[in-house]
C-alpha cells in the first residue's frame, strides 16, 4: 500500500514563485525562431516575439526569465545589443564552434525587457565575468536602472526608446565559473566575485547579486568559496543575495528510445536534486545560519544526445521531451516545493528548442512539450504554503549497469492557499498503476473537486508538429468528501488534485 500523509499544521514555508523560473540563451533555436520571429514576420507577434508563446507563458504565470546565457553570457558585450538594429554588429557568440551561428544582436537588452514585460516575468541578467571588466557590468546596470536623464548612459537608454528605467533586480556574476566561465578555482572566483559585486552594488544597492555556485553537488566548491569569502571580506562590502548551482540529468542513451531500466535511471538522477539541495543548504547554513543568501538552481533539466528535435540536430542542443522528461520535471518541482525553505529560485533549461524545453518552435509551428503541461499543472503551488507530505511508498528495483538500484514509486508535494490545497503526485512506475491512500491530518472535512492526469498510452510518447496533442492532461470528473481518500494514480503519470477545506486552515 502506498500512503501520502499531508500534515496540515506542519508548514514548511512559502513557495517562492521564482522556483518556477525559465532560462533563454542565445544558443541554437532558443532566441531566433524560438521566442523571436521579428516584427516583420507573418507569424503573429508582439514587438517581434511569438504571440502564441507569450500567451502560453502567461498562462503558467512564468515569474522570472534568465538571459542571455549560460555560457553565451561569458562572451557577451551588452553594448552590441542596443541602439538602432541596422547599426548592431554581427558577432561571434560563445557557441560558434559548436553551431557555426553568428549572433545578429537583433535581440538585446531593450527587446529582452519587452519580452519579460509582455510575459509578466522579472528579468534576471547573467553578466559576463570572464571576458569583460567589473566596470562594464556596472555600466550595464547604470544603463538599465538609473533614473531618466540622470547619467549619460541613462540618456542613451532614452535615446534608444526607453526613458523609464528597466529596474532589473536579479544580476548573476558570471556563469559556470568552474567551467567555461573561466575554469577558475573557487578562490579565484571568489576574488573575481568580490571585485564585480562591489562594483555592481556600488551602482545600485537594491540589486540582488547572485554568485556562481557549484557544478551539481560539488561541496568542495561551496566550502572553498565561502571560506575564502569569509576570510578576506568585511561582510558589509560583499553583497551576496543568491548562490546558484547547476544540475542536469544527463543520458548517454537516446531522448526517445529507452528501456524500462533507462526510464528509472533518469528518474533516479532527478531525485538526486533533493540530496544536492539538502547538502548544499546545510553547508551554506554553516556560513549563513540566518539563510540570508538564497540557494538558486538556475539551470536544471534533462540533457540528452542531440538530434531528436524537429530540426534534426540543426539547432544545437535541441531535443524532444517524452513522458520520461515530464516525470523528471514533476519530480524536480515536487522537490523544490518540499524544500521551499531552502530554494529561492530555479530556472529550467531552457524555454524553447533546447534541452528540457517547454516549447518547440520553427517558423509557423509552435507546440508545447509534456514539460509545459507539468508547469501548468503545478502553477497552483506558486506562492502557496508548502505542507509536510510524508510518503510511505513501495520501492521499485531496477538494474543500472551491473548494480541493483531502487527508487520510490510515489512522490508528492502539497501546498495551501487560503482554504485550497494543491497536491501533485507522481507514479514513477513504468507500467503499474498505484493505489494510494491520501490522508489529510487536520480536523474537518475536505472535498476533492479537481483531478488532472498527465499520462500517455506509451511512456515514449511526445508531441510533434504533426501530432501536437499526443500527450496532454486529462480532466477527470471527481467529487469526494472526507479526510481519507483512495486514489488510483496511473502508471508513469503526474496527477494534480485540488482540494477544498470546509474549515479554515490557519497559516502558522
Ligand atoms: O544550457 C546550456 C548550457 O549548459 C549553458 O550555456 C551552460 O551554462 C551549461 O553548461
């Protein structure tokens, strides 16, 4: 028997909507042909951005979008992306050696801000800390955030069509500084961070400054970075609001062809996110016991070998997403909800035509992947109070190489907004439905009035331009009243339950 116990008086904290954030990089088909089609395009657009994509992003309440990279950020000069389009240079982007694409700079600062405003999301700028100087980050901040006509750069912004400041709050200092962002040691990066952040913050004390954290759960990076930071700084002079880790679930197999063991292997990798969050936060707590620095996962998702997407490999790092990827998304978001006291923001990589996409687009075509449906089903958790969900689950045993491994069959997160509970349940079993007893620990009566299930007749299924609705959520009629419920969660599926409480639930 599988059992989910939702303990209503045990409230973990408020789920920061930014946990449901996104990421767009100048890479492959993410920006051009992904979000951007150009103002002259026959494809319906607003200020050059795909209207249909904007509408769909608004529907899932996209809270924050990271830009312009990724690695691309580390060779980006923001000045190339401002001013009349005719005068913008064509440049070699970071990924040139992989994809041969030149950067037109048609989408720059003003355009990206337009995109965020159209979607209703906050911009998160990843600033170059490898191939530029602290002064240039400061200049970009001045250009974006200074009041109308206050400085020469603010005047330049007005001349370029935007008198009002953009008020960009989130600024990342470098990307993957342990890797292509300079191959730095934690000590080297710490020295760079101090220089860049003090320069940035001296221009705008309200900005939220994000330092580059580890590759996955690299505890050495975190320890050495914070040791160094503590050693040599007067805390008031090193503002650090966020600390970002990246974690991808890589496959050596194929995005579309996988057997049952490979299905579980990837879901197990998704589950490691929990270990990483708990261990990284515990280590950060030893330096930052009041949790004034937010742990951010600003790149996450599945990374399959290329070529399964509609461009057949033409767009670098484009891949298809099956039900397997949808379960990875759901497992990850459940972990974020359950650890919302530790995670301040997260950005799935990437929004469109790249890695764990929510959309695939080319010319007239735009479809949503199963991942999009997961974000849609989970949106009720945003800004909710996460509740402790204790899951008693059967284990699934599978083989990875020569080893036997296990994962839990059922996982869950739950949250409360007013008197409404949002519960998201995953059955990771490849082929077996699961009977689940759902118990709500609070006096009073509850009514389940909405059930949505994302599943497919075959876990390999995905959406394509030809068959855009192969995988889509189904609303199932339900009206159950009580405190204990028996629910059947289909094999390889994600389920949303919306439950009303008949009594007021205090937020503690
Ligand atoms: O998301 C693709 C790439 O993955 C990003 O540019 C980089 O930060 C990461 O290695």
